[in-house]
C-alpha cells in the first residue's frame, strides 16, 4: 500500500515513536475514575431517595458520551493516530483522521451536558430569582449551542465535507483560521460559564450567617469544580511554591483554549494531535 509522502525520511528511532498507548492509558484511567464517581453518585442517590432525579440521568447520559468519545479515539489510535504521519499508509491516515473528526462530537456533549445538571441543582438549593433562573439556563444552552456550532464550521470547511478525512479527494477547502478563531471564542465562553457556575453558589453562601468552616465546605462542595488545583502552566506568579490556586473547571477550559491555535497547521497531524487531546481528556 502507498505510504504518506514525506519531505524527508525519518530516522528509525523517530519513525518507531508511537504516542497512542500513552494516550489510551490516560483516557482509560480517567474514564474509569469518572465511571466510579458516577456509579457511586447514582447508587447513593437511589439508595437514599428510592429514585433518580433528572440531573442523575443527565450525568449518566454524559458518561455514555464519554464512552463514545473514548471509543472513537481508540479506533483512531488503532488506525494510526499517535504515530508519525509519514509512517502511515494513505488508508490508515484517512481512517485515523475520520475518527479524529467524529470523536469530538460526543466529547463536546459530555462536557456541555453536565452544566445542565449543575444549573438544575443550583436552582433547587439556592432559589434564584426568575430572571437569574433564565440567565443560568441561558448560559447552559448557549454553551451547548456554541460548542455544537463548531462542528458546523469544521465540516463546512471543505466541499465535499468528506475531504476533511480523505487525503487525495478533490475538494475546495478554505483556511482553518475561521475554526481556530471560533474555537477560541467558544472555549473562552465555556471558561466564563464554568467560573460563573462555580463562584455563584460561593457568593450566595458567603452572605449567609453561619460558621466560617461551614461556608468554606459548602462553597467548595456546591462549586462543582471549585477544587483548588495547581495551575503553574496558566498564570505563573511568584509565590512560596510558584503555584497558584484556581477553579479547576475554568482553568481546564482556558488551558484548552491556549492549545487551539497550534492545531491548525496540519503538519504531522496524527502525531501532534495526541498531546493536545490528552489535555482535553
């Protein structure tokens, strides 16, 4: 079978590199951890209440999309993702890129849907005003619509769309600038939503008359992502350990946005995309 054209031959040690197994190890580890968390949540809710609420079903559905995302990435890795593009046959490259294009669809749904469960929970326990309720639902819906819109932009880049994953297909394609700019905007909006949903309950609870320890505990618990994590890569500052603390959900969204501009050059696509995808897992 014909192999990918290479500008120069790769050294044997470089040609033998395969980042796929490391990617699979990361994906499977975090997916297993997420699955255990969801199973524990569902079991405890059902045992205590005798039924499941709508937000439980949303979380279960989101986990299903996680499995679909991991399945697409597994298929892409088995087809050749993680290896250098020059070492793949044309068929391997086409099959790999196809699954890389399809996989983010369930991946995005697994990220956007849990926000609806968070909004539903906050409305139940914090009793916001009707106007604030509309704002919360509006943020969750807008986040989902904007994320799904990225695929419309992505798949409309080429005519026909199948040219995105078919190497030698005759097609007319425009520059990747549009999808890069759109992805940065959507990622930034997602970070804003994550920060808002994490900070809002903390602000409400902080205004209540209760012990400081209870305020801190409830603020972290209800923040659903307000877990303090080291973010050295995001905002390097001088401190005793060179670390800062930030809201994990918002930090993750910001970190993802910083990787977007470098994903549009198309050089050694199957190999260079794997480290970026590890940050999105």
